[in-house]
């Protein structure tokens, strides 16, 4: 099987990055190595996972000042946690050591010198089966510890939401601010929509359009014209009748003169 340094080189070539550019590195079950080596240049790493590599010692652990999460589960580590302190892991908050070969409660004492440590997992290690082991003793030993094997001091299990908030501090607050920006955008969009409606209404109606009142007036004027025409026709008919009577009277007068 490949060595750890060869696998690290392949990872860098695959991602086309320099060691100082990587923030997360996962080498689980990719190689076999008894010691952690080849990581000194990864000074900006925040998360490192080295599960199932066959590690037996932490001697010479690289100095990674920005490391926040370290997973060493499923290895053969028997002790030597002081090497993590010597590496200056002052930012380390989560340390997973499940299914290793830590056999005594005293093996955990060096972790008191990791000031940021809040989450520890030693599940399935031999020390958890010793008579003098209890979670209360571990919490008493590590004052800043919040979770041991996924449980807090009161026995409450660590849920997924709490874990996410813990790992991504400030993420939720940043989301709310964006949400506020989105709401502001909707208001602006709504305002633009109303303005467009008003413009469309103005185009449809227009300044010279006839309103209901004006239309009514227009119809009234039309009706008035019809009445005037009717009156003119009646007056013409009356004048025709009068003229006919005058003609008949003249004919009668002429007939009487002829008889004389």
C-alpha cells in the first residue's frame, strides 16, 4: 500500500493546489503509516482526518496552528497525547480518538493543555471499560470540555443542529442578514410593479379619453339634434298645409267670378 507522503502528493496534484492553500484534508484508509508525517507545510489546515491508517504514535505531529478539527479514529494509538500539545494546536476544538488503544484515564491528562478543546470522542477505547472511568471524571479533568462521546455534562445528546452551529460560528447570523436583503429586494420589486401598472393604465385611458360623464353628455347632445330635426319637419308640414288652403280659396274665388 502507498505511503502517507505519496498519497499527500497525489492529493495536491489532483486539486492543483499548494499545501498552504488547503483548508481541509481527508486521508482516511488511503495508506498505511505508523506516524503522521509530510504535513508540515499545511499551515492553514482547519480540518484533518487520518482514520484507519494504522497510526501507533503521535510523535513528531506537525505544527498546525489553525487546526480546528482532528479525527484520529480507528488507529492503534496507545498514548502520547502530549505530542498534540507540543505541536501547538491551540485552535483545536474537536478531537476524535474513538476505537484506539488508550487504556488509562490518565492518558487524557495532557489534553488539559489544549485551551480550545470542547469536543472529545474516546468511544470504544479500552479506558472506557476500566473501573475508575466515568464521564464525570473526564469533564472534571477537562474544564472547557462541552461534549464527551456526543453527550454533555447532563447526559443530553448533541443534536445535528447544535453540531452545525458549533462548527460554523456566525453562519446563522450571516444568513439572516441576507434574508433581510432579499426582503428589501422584494419590496423594491413590488414598487416597480405598481409603477408599471400605473403607466399601463395611463396608456389605455389616455388624456383625451372619454369618461362616463362625457359620454353621457355626448349622447344627450345627439338626442337634442334628433329633436331639432323633428321640429323642423313638423313646421315644414304645417306650412305646406297652409299654402294648399290658400290655393283652394283662390280657385273658389275665381269660379264665382266666372259665374257672374
